[in-house]
C-alpha cells in the first residue's frame, strides 16, 4: 500500500493543519503565541524522534542544532539583511552540515558514549558561541527593527513567522513518516535492535546513521531561526539550554518513541502539563519535581509512551496511530 | 610570569583532587552497572547544603560535618537505586539515563522550593598557607588531603574487604558472580550508594572553597563526565588522575587565553578523547 493512502499518514497532518487554520482564522495574538510554542515543541520533538526513535541513539545535545541554526539564520537576517525564508533554510543547512561533520566522527561511538559526547558538544558549542565575536559574544545579537518592515511591520511579521513554522512542522511530520516507512527506515530500526546484526545483513550503518543525524539536525536549525526572529534577539544562554534538550527527550518518551504521532501527542501533552503546573498555586514551586516524578513513572512503567501503549493495547488503532 | 603560572597551576591541581573525588563516584557507578548517573550533580549540591546546614545550624566543624553527610549520601544512594534504577538496570541506556535524570529533576525541584536558588557560603576560614612565593587558602590543602584520604579508603575497601571484592566481581561479570552466590542486587545498591556518597563528600569539600547554590552541582557533574572520560570510564583511580589533569588545565589555560575559553578547551578535549581513545587515557585498550 502506498504510504500516502494510510490513515496513519493523514491523521497527524490533518490535526496540525486544522490547528493552524483555526489559529489563522481566529487571528488572536495570545492564541498564536501559545500555538507557536506548542508547534515549536512538536517540530523539535519530531525531529529528535527521527534520530532517537528510529535508530535508538540518545542525543542529549540536540538543542545545539536549534541554537547554531538559530544563530546562523539570525546573523544572516540582522547582519547580512537576508529575507527570512532563505535565512531559515541557511540556518537549517548549516545545522545539517555541522551534523554531518560531527556525525562522521561521533557516530562511531555507541550507546552511553554517544550520549556523553552529545552533552560535551552542547557545552562546547555554547562556550564557543559566547566567545565568537561575529555572533555578538556573550551579549548576543538583536534584530534591527527595520527588518520587520519588509513583512508589513512587526505584527504581520509574527504571523508570517507562525505560518512558516506551521508549514515546517508539517514537513517534519511528513519526513518522519516517510523515513519510517522506507527501506532506509527499516535499516535504521534494524540498527536500533542490533547494530552488528544489521551490518551483517547489509545495512550500511555508519552512512545510514549519519544521514539520519543530518535530517534530524536540519529542522531544528530552521525552527531556531524562526523562533529567534520572532523573539528579536538571541544570546548564548537562550540558544543552548541543555534542559530544552531534555524536555525534547521527555516529550518523545511521553508520546512514544519511534512513532510519528508520539512526539506530536507528547509535545502537546508535556506543554499542557507544564503550563498547568506552573500556574496552579499548589504546584507552582514544585512543577519541576512533579515533572520528574511523571518522567520517572513513564520510564519505569510505560516505556513505550502513550501512543506506544495504545498501539499495544488496542491493535485495531494501529492503522491510525503510526 | 613563571611564579604566577606555577601558583595558578598549584591552585588548579589542589582543586583537581576534589574534582577527582566527585568523578570517582560517577565512574564507580558506571563501572559496576554501566549506568550514567545524571542525578550526580544534584547529589553534589545536596552534599554542599548538608555541610552548610550542619555548620550554620549545629555549629559543627565543616570537616566533621562531612561524616554525617557521607552517611546520608550512602543512604540516599540506596534509596535512589531501589526506586529509580533497579527496574531499568537491564533496559537500554536511554531508560537508565532518563530515570536518573528524573531523579535529578525531583531533587532540584524539591530543593529549589525549600532553599530557593540564592547563593550560600560556609563562613569558615583556615587562613592561608605560604610556601616560598606560593600563597593559597589552607582549605584547598585540607580539601586535597581529604580527597587523597577518600581515594585511599576507596582503594582499600575495593581490594581488601569482602563487600569491596564483591563489587569488583559484579563489575567484572554480573552473571558469573551471581552463580558464585554473590547477591548482585544488594551489591549494585551498595555501589550506587558509594557513588552518591563520594559525590556528597566532594560537594561538602567544594562548599568549603566557594559559595554555592542548589544548582551548583551541574557544572561539577559536567566536569565529572570529562574527568571520567579522561581517566577511563569505570576506573576509580583513573578518575583522580583525570581530576588532576582537569584541575591543571583550569590553572594553566587562563594564563594563555581569556577565562571564558576554559570550557571550550575542556569539552573539546573531552570529545577528542572520546573519539580517539574511548577507553580513557589510562584504560586498557
């Protein structure tokens, strides 16, 4: 059966499409802002899932591509005067290129060694950018306000950014699905189960892993540019937050790793929960601890995540929840 | 110039001993159960706060306070192992990484609510020591001495006592040691307890040098990763040497470039060692 005929392909796309359309039709600023954060989480979690879910490699420093791509895109907009779309693509391509270089070296490591190396890369990148003068050092960069004029003023620019993010997220979901259902994806899942066996069976593991890493680094770069363009400034502390890498991991785990729907459900669920905990008077001081308890319970008792659990429990729904 | 270089190197090396103790805890846990304990940093911070509370509220000498801190560290390690680690000990790395990270979030969350993130310090000075042109705080010297003592204690424990030998047997081959009648779950819990105990002691020692907050454990956790990789993951004595290397670097690098470049050098070295010699500088090939 062709991939695009499967209901599991359409369900996440239709959800995101409908969501974006509702926001665009209602045109409320607060709604757009919250949708922006949610869609960004969905996009980041889904792109991490392409690496984590399909190959089983844990990257603790995935936010580094968000930061580096964001910095590059931002630099292209504010210092070189590029329009937003080419700059976002530029940010994505730079992230992908860095991932290629890093991947060629680091993906030889397996399991926990790889995870440790990604933590190191994140810290090294943050420290490097804080010292790199063209990127503004520790104080970062600001968008000149006139950059927003091209898009019909700051207010309109925010809507344009939102639409671009919305489209990017849909592209991520399509790519995630296509990777999962291709021959290439099957190779990745073979690597996840047993890398040596996969190589014996003819999967070119180093190449496949590097390509996956590059794909999963491209989108955070694009999303980073959009996010920092919306914010109007960028600094190292914001761009390389190790805890955001962890939040991405939690979202993927919550929804179910290795599924297309999982990161979508996980990101929305996590952000909703976080919002609830942060605003409730009872839990607002303890929200981090409670998020930790929830993560612990998931890891210990429902390692497949919400979507994985539903798929295992109700086999009939498997067609809809890829 | 040379005087300055030597004095900053000495300063770094003395700190390096204490970094070594923190890393030893991490590397012991990895060596025995191949779990990377992401709750290491918060335990270091708990060690700092334990010493601080005993000092300010009970007036206990900070160095004496290390003894109850070490005991509670051991107990905390047992609890963490039983609740969070035991179930995922045989699962893929992702599970144990996330489980210990969840513990990290819980500790940080609860302690931020209790202590807030305002900085504290232990107001206790031993004066300073002068050796020729070198002048450094005596607390550094005592800290380094304490670190050597802890390392020696760990070595004696691992090589000359029955539980220590059991830990080494389980690290070597868990199934074989179970067949020989070693209760591996208890041994794993003990090793985890020892690992967190070392972290808590290191935290207590660091608290006598610098002001700290509940989030201060994080940087030392990252340093511990670097040190473990330098000394070879799973090699407790290598960790001390790794700590000295890192401390030395922290002393030397600022002499040649701005201080803010120190992390770039450290983590660059870290990734390089992982790539070239993942078994560490002193680990077996």
